[in-house]
């Protein structure tokens, strides 16, 4: 996910001191790219992935909603 795009999302955190600036889920060090790959590879439902990694489902859904909205506007 390009940094400019990630920086424009409210539901994603980009901090050069966290994961070398890779976009992460706010309040975690969990990379958004890993989340997207796990969903794409069918590793489980969002609920399962959230449970496995201790993520908040509401935060994960916000990321998908915001990315979808950004692509619709593009």
C-alpha cells in the first residue's frame, strides 16, 4: 500500500518508528498488508483473523470500508 494513500486513511497509522513506516492497524503493530493478504488467501473470516491476532473487528472493518470508499472516489 503506497504511503501517500495510507497516510490519507483515518483507519490506518503510518509511523516511521513502527514497522519501518509500514501502514498498521492503529494501536497495534499489525501490518495492513498482512491483513489484506490473509483475507485474500482465505485464511479465515475477518472474525477469525481478528481473534487470532487480537484485533478489534470494528477497526478492521473500518479499514476495508475506507479503502473501498477511496477506490470508488478515484
